[in-house]
C-alpha cells in the first residue's frame, strides 16, 4: 500500500484523527505512504477539525489543527490504493459511489465495528474512546498493509 484515504461523514471529527495518527506513525518510520482524509458530506468543507478532536490529538502529541475538511470524489478511488471508511454508513455511501478498494477501519482489531460518530456526543470523554479505537485500528492497518 502506497496511499490511504480515511473517510467519515463530515471530515471534521473522526477521519482527521485517523489521518493525524497515520501521519504520526508514518513519520516515525514508515516512509513513502501518502495519507489524506475526506468526508462523504459537504457541510464542513474548508473547516478545521472540531475542537475536541484537535484537543484529543494534541493530548497525544499529534497536531491536526492545520487540516481542512474536503469532500471525497470519485477521483480519490483512483488516486488512493486503499479507502478506509470510519463506519458502515460511510462504507455504504462510498460503495454506492463506486469505491472498490474499500475497507472499514473497525476491521483492524474491532471485528468490523463502527467508529462511533462523536459529533453529537455531550462533552469530551467520548473523544478519548474514539481516539483510542482509531489509534489501535490505524496501527494494525499499517502493520498489515503498510
Ligand atoms: P465526522 O463527524 O463524520 O466524524 O466528521 C460529523 C461531523 C459533522 C456532521 C456529522 C458527523 N454533521 O452532521 O454535520
């Protein structure tokens, strides 16, 4: 695998964390892999990651504050070796758009479970659980496919 794209709904909560974690691991020794993230929706295009995602990443020494949301396009399916959906709804939307090189992040150690959408969570605590699940899955993904 030379390139990987993480895709959630808004590209402001979950997939920027996945991108940040993957970048961090790649910088620590896995060279030559391109990483990006996108959302299936367009509501937040151009926005920075949500405040709690920036904080939870920062607490883990990862800076995602400069990332900006974008919407996934069909060209991404050609440009990235692997498209990684954060939950089943993202997976279904990407499949319907024609993605073939598609997996769910939760397949890497969590039995295919969805990464919960923290957008409507009340407060910060849920973000720590989301970060921990994403970090564990991204590590396994890079170990298996990187
Ligand atoms: P994300 O979270 O998919 O993890 O970025 C969401 C962000 C925005 C919305 C939903 C989920 N929204 O409905 O605008």
